[in-house]
C-alpha cells in the first residue's frame, strides 16, 4: 500500500542513534517556570483557583512541553499538565491523540495519564486505566487513541505524557503554543541531526521567552476562541510549522526532498492513491457518456456530468486529498471520500472531451496554503478544475449536492488551489476568489394597525451563495426550523405562510414569499414604533467585541437591499422618520445607504449595504467595529408614529 502523502521521496528513515545533536546548556535556555516531572505537582498549583492572566478561564494549561529527537526514526515526546478550575472545564479530562497508524508509519509507544486532587493536606492520585484507552480507525490510514482521566473535578490537575514514534520525516509535528484555554508555559525542542534541514514557518505574535535554533518557548499565552467569520482556527493559533527540505548524502552533497510544486505534482501523479486513480473505468460509464455526447454545448455537458456525480455519490464526510478505497470501488458503492468523488467527476469530464484538471484544495476549515511554502499536506480535498477562455474557470466539487457547477464552493474562497495539468506539464497554485457581488433582496409590503400590529408580506430574492445557503438550510432542517430561522429569535413575529419559487432551478434566484404579522412591542397608547430590518439576515451585529484576534473572511462580496412600504394606521401621524443617510468605510469597501420618505400616509424605507471586498485584517478591526456599530444603529433606528 502506497501512502504517497507521507512517504513522498524518502521512504522510511533508518537513522543512527549516534547522530550528532545540538547540546543544550544553561546558557541557551531559561529554566521553565513551574514545570516538574510527571506526577510531581506543587501544592500551589493544586490550590490555584483562577488563571492569573485570564481569570474567566474554565481551565489552564500549566505547561505543555514537546520534544522531537531521532533514533532509528522520529521520536516525539509530549508532556502536558492541565488545571481544572470549575465544572465547565472538566471536559478537558477527555483526551485524544490522532496518528497515522497504517503500516505502522506512526505508533504510540507509551502513554501515561493521571488525575491529582487535593483532599485536605493530602494529594490523591488516580491513574488512567489502560483498559479504558480506545484505539479506533478514523479511516483507512488514520487512527485515534482516546481516553478519559478518572475523578476529574474542579481543582484537579491532569498530567498526561505520551511518546509517538514515526518512520517518516513528514510526520514531524507542528507545535501549537496556543489553544482554546490559556497556557502558562509552552516549550518545543527540536533536536535535529545536523545532516537534516527543515524549513519552518512561525506564526507567533508575542515575544519568546526562549528563542534558539532548537528551542522555542512562550509564556502566559492567552486562549483563542472562535470569532465570527474567522478562518481555520489552527491558522490563527500561535504555532510553528515544519517541513523537511533536504539532507546531506554520504559524499557531503545535498539531496532535496522534492518540495517544489512541480516535484510534488509529479510524485502525486505517480502515486497509487492519486495519479493511478485518474483514468480508472467506472461501471456503466458508457451510457452516461453517450448521453453527454448528445448535449451540444460544453457548459451543458459540464452541468450534466456534475449533476450526475453529485446526485449519485454520497460523501462519507471524510476529507483527504488522496483516495482510500479507489474511484472504481467508490463508484460501485455510490459513496466515497471527497477526492474519490471529485476524481470520478474529473474522469467523466475528460472522457466527454472536457479539459478538466485535478486540483488539490484546502477548505476554509482546514486552513490556508502559503504558495511560497510548497507543502502537499495542507490540502485536504481534490476538485475538478476546468479552465475557460481568459481568466474564467470552473471549480467543481460534487461532495455537496447543493453546490452548483458554475460557482466556486464558498468553503474554498480566498484560498489556494494546486492544479496538476499534465497535458501542458504545468503544476502551480491558483488563488480562488469570486469578486462578483452576491445579492440578498427583501421587499416588504405591510400595513400598520392601530393596535400596534404589522400585517403584510415579504418577497425575499436570494442569489448565488445566499440562494445555496437558503436551499441547503431548508432541505436539511425542514420547514419548521427554517421558519424559526426567518423569525430570528423574535417571538413577536409570526409567519403564517411560506412559499418558494425556483427551488429546483439553480440558474434562477430563490424566491421566498412570506406572509407575516408582527406585534410592535414597545408601542403604547400614544406611540407606535417599527423598522424595516426584517428577513435579510441582518438582525444581529456579530462584531460587538471591542477587540479581535483574527482576520475577518466573509468569503465573497455581498449586497443587501431591503425595500419596505408601510401604510400608516388611521388616526396616526408621523412623529419621527429617520433621515436619509450615506456612510462608508474609510477605504470605501463597505457602503451603507438609507433612504426614507413619507407621502399620503405611506412610508417608504430603503436600506442597502454593499460589500466591495471580503477580507479585513485584524489590524483594521477598530474602524471596522465602529462602522458596524453605527450601521446597525441606523438599521434598527425606529420610525415613530404618534396618535393624532
């Protein structure tokens, strides 16, 4: 079995235990604060009540120490100690180690775990029982070892250490100084023999406590929590990433490990789990291709074959950039991983005469690709890339049955794709973006009643990604939950009817017709209050936090338009009508407009928000935050009617 992703150019390692290593002395490393051998816990740590630099934390990593060394292979040793502050932090007693277990490329050689509790003046130790360790297949290649530490409670200290042995240099671990709980001290040592050279990327935003060639350490590392529209969490955590680059041979010459895009592509094309799968026969493909030949246009053929694959195949929720069972086997089972499904699509497109090219991609959840740092491991999916005239192209992903052939999947936007064009001997990366604005248009026609109730209907037109999101949500969640989504947690809003048009026609916008009535809460005997901000998905400002740790990635440019026509109730007159206004970001990347008018008892309100870019850096968050705050204040500013 060939696992090209892990054994690209090297095969397995046979390293001498006497390989020269860098020595560590007191001169090049500071003493780690409050680190102790496994099982030895200081009383002050057991008595801790809160994290001193992040008091609201439910748990804290007291220290996390990792070391890589070489002896007949790559050895990774880790010792992590965690303090539990309250019941909400007890889930950190559940531990999981993932590794590449196929052909024993990696194996866990030792694990120890115990809980230490303070009972009066006495420390009580509860060791994890090895019979409660569960080894499971994540898929064909990857394994997980999971276990729960015993007797975890508020005040516990958890001590875990394990050793992982690897036969491949490509299993060199990345080190994450930061997690979703604060870390008092984090240290990584890389004892690399001097005949190996590793490239590494550092994403570190605070000063090192220790910074040598072999040792990196940080202290008082804050937690990183999910933020709205952030990219992959692992990209944003402070970390170091390693990739083997070269080694010295017996003559003192340098042997490159093939880490250019061209070299990686050639090895992928020659692999059993990728290149050999590109042209395998699929049972019954002749009939499908005969139907495709009857379609006159290239676009029509692409649409037909895309629909065939996405409606025939079921994604097993596994993302890999290589096949596991193989394309023919997956086709027969009508199920497979993401690459199996999309290589099936690629094969049918090629057979139909379409210039399709396999492209490895990384989903937003998986992480960003640095084009200057060739690395095949960051990719977690393969799609079909079809270049057209000029800069136009299709990126086809048939894993999601709600995807459409002529729209790059939203999960891939603002990321890189690595295409392998063997016909033209061209292997390179391509930035995936969609600069065309996507629209969400809402038209409301309603009447305000004297009893402070609004009765009316709304027409919602959703285009592009907004259409795909609405269709997927409705078909996945069902009408009841979808109606609750439209209500947006507003119990005063009641939807009496919901109808759709163009649900099954991808080329047309989705039209939703909503009949509703709304109790205008806050009104009294003399005043009625209301606004038109309904059904556009703009009910809540998601950027209320004063500070932000990550960039904002909307994926695509969006345009929101709300038009409202409201009939005033008899016996009331206008008291306050918000003014027409235009407001924009300093770089003009977001423009907000509000136009209001009143004539002969009819009130018209129009809001528009135009996003001209989809990425905003965290350094510019203060002005972004201020803009959104003002914009939502204007979106939700009330029209006030007064009884005559």
